[in-house]
């Protein structure tokens, strides 16, 4: 007889369908919550918040207290990895993250191994959160996938189409491969330590996977993710891993087949029939409500929630957004969404 995990989210990741699917939201701890804004005002910078375990624990738990989500996700950022590799990372209001020096061929050659001690506050946060969470609430860790993190390291900031990294990968694929190799090793170590500290599962965010052409998608998205999953399985054979290659579209079945994740996140742009037939038939899926329909609310939100549930909820499924919650989202709309999910549409 198969034992069903106590957490609804872990049950879904193990291939069990729940009558009411587990639900959490990407970026569920953040600026849309007044209690988050109050904590953020206590520290001079965003990274200070990420690296202060007491405060990072508080903001991780805030959406669980308010909404009762089925999973908490560690409050941190994908760019703590470049920070631990020696790049200077700052967050400027209105501009987003800034990284220096930008990574060209010479700078990549000078990179060393990840300094896990620089990330010790993150692991301390995980231990604190796990102690405070109820056993049936899962705790998720995460990191950025190598391609997405590399785009920020090369450009020094976010860009609309990630052209700086794409150009470097075309012009000097050997140097870019070195950067990806460094990030594969760093990400594997970082996620393994998160699992050791107490997270129940991890998510690999490849936010910019969708800008890659076919062969580049295989080389810079699929292959590095496959290596990270294999590294984690060697250290933690029971590790639960969610992959989220946003914008992968019709390349998503290839990602699922080759990477070996336990579940895959679906963005809001994917055709749901395609996702059900080509993805959910093979693996549990997570998603895929449009963050803008959550912002809009009203009857449109009700219809959209119902459509997601109709497409996926009869099989192993985790309800989520197709990307992060927007800062302007009204709390009442989150409550509306949750009520509808929990009564099954």
C-alpha cells in the first residue's frame, strides 16, 4: 500500500490527485501585502532582508498566516547565487537589480566556486521557517536556472529580450559554457544545502527560457537543468523538484522527458489542452492562472479559475499562477481566487 504524504503539495508531487488541489503563489510573500511592506521598511536594502533570518522568516510566513496556502516558499532571490560567486548585486528602487562587473569572457574566467558561507543566513531562515510551519504545510526552496541567472550576470541588469547573454553565447560559446558550468555546480550545491536545511521540495526557475531558439534551448536550458537534477538525485534520491521553464511552449515535452523533474510549472501562455495531453499525461503540473486576471478580479477571475481547474484538477496538480503575483494585486482578489479553488470552482 502506497503511503500518501501528509502535505497535499508533496502528495501531488508524488503523483496523487487531490479532490481540492494544493495552492500556493509564486512571489506570494511580497509587496502586495501591507505586512511585508512594514517589514521591508526596517532594512536599508532588499538583500539585507534576504540575509536577516528573523525578518526573512517573518515575510515567508506572512502569506501562510493570512491565506493558509498549502506551501510556503523561502523568501530570497535568484541573484543571491551571483552574490555568492563574488559579483556585486544591488537592488535599486525603480530600476531592479544591478550586477557588477558584467560578465564577459575575461570576467567569467576569473570566477571561482560558490561561497556557501555567504548564503548561511538563507539556510538559517529555512531552519527557522520549518520549525514554525505546521507539518501539513510544505516548505519550498528554489534557485534560478543557470540560463536565467547568466542573463543577469552578463547584462548586469534585466533586459527585455536578454540580448547581451544571447549574443555572448553565440559569439563565444566556450566562455558562456564555462559560466553555465559554474552555475550548474553552484546551483546544485545551493539546492542541496536547502534540502539539508529542511525544505520539502525545490523549484528551478528558468524565467527566460522562452527567448532561446531550439538548439540553444536544449544546450542552455535543458542540459544544465538535467545536470542539476542528476546532481541532486545523487545526494538526495528522494528530492522533489519542480521545473519552471517559462515560455518553453511546444518545447516543454522535451524538457519534461530529459530533465527528470517531478513536476513542471506552466506559464499562462501555454495552451491548456496541449499541456494536459502532452505534459500532465507524463508528470504532475503546476499553474497556470494569468497574474493579470488575478489583478483584474471579478467575473473574469472566476471564469479563469474554473478553466484552470477544469483542465487539470482531476489529475496530480498544484494550483498556482503562471508567473509571480503582481505588486498591485488586491488582497480581496487573492481571497476570491482561494475561495473558488477550495470549493472546486
